[in-house]
C-alpha cells in the first residue's frame, strides 16, 4: 500500500465514463463520451450529491472524456468544488495522481478524474489487493467512483503510512 503524505481526509477516484470509439482521424485525447457515457456520468454525479459526496476540489485529466465526466460532477454538485484540468493526468501512472492528491492535502477532500489503468492502479496501491478485489472484482468500471477515507490507523501507532478504506463504490 502506498503512502500519501500529507493527505486529505477523503479521496474520490473517478474513472471517466464510456467514450466513443475513435474515428480514423480522431486523436485519442479528443474522444468524447458516448451517449451511454454522458448518461452514466450524470447518474453517478446525481448519486454523489444525494449521498453528500462533495469534494472540495476536482482535479481532472484534460482529455475530452475526463473533462466531460468531471463537468457532470461539477454541475450536479452545484459548482461547489473548484475544478482544474491537468494535462499530466492523460495516460498517468499512479504516482502522478498520488502526488496531485498530496499537493492538495490542505483540502478535506479531493476528487481525481482520470483514466485506466492509472485510476485502477492508484486504488490498488492505496487499499491493497484484498480490499481491491472485494471492491471491484471485475476491475474499475467506466464511470466508477471509489470513495476512500483515511483511517489514520498506522499514523496513530507511529507507523507513519496512512491507511485508506473504501467507504463507498458507485458504479453504473
């Protein structure tokens, strides 16, 4: 399991919703959400709001499909969180997401909207194989949202590395 230090108390990992298949002249970065993706992103965003899952900041890949997914959350949450788009999140390794979370440690909660395999690998690094397999045994689905809370267990005992637990997992 990975350490995020310093860290917020809650992390949201949001995989972008389903995108269209690329056209022959379309760059992968520019692929928008499919009709199903638009509907799924809006559904997850509504469920976030209903559950009271309101991050202080949304950090999203600047790829079109992530921008649209993050925007669905931003609009559903009545534009409460601030929202930033980050070019480095496109095809990012987990360390990129973890560093971004740590850079926003002064916030109580941070939502990362990104791509697989990076989002899935970040979740795996934070909670370990057993919890990962219990949470999403078939992998991290498009438009999936993992809500992680910091337990503080190891920090309180002097071990130094934070532990995270999955509070909720929303999927279409």
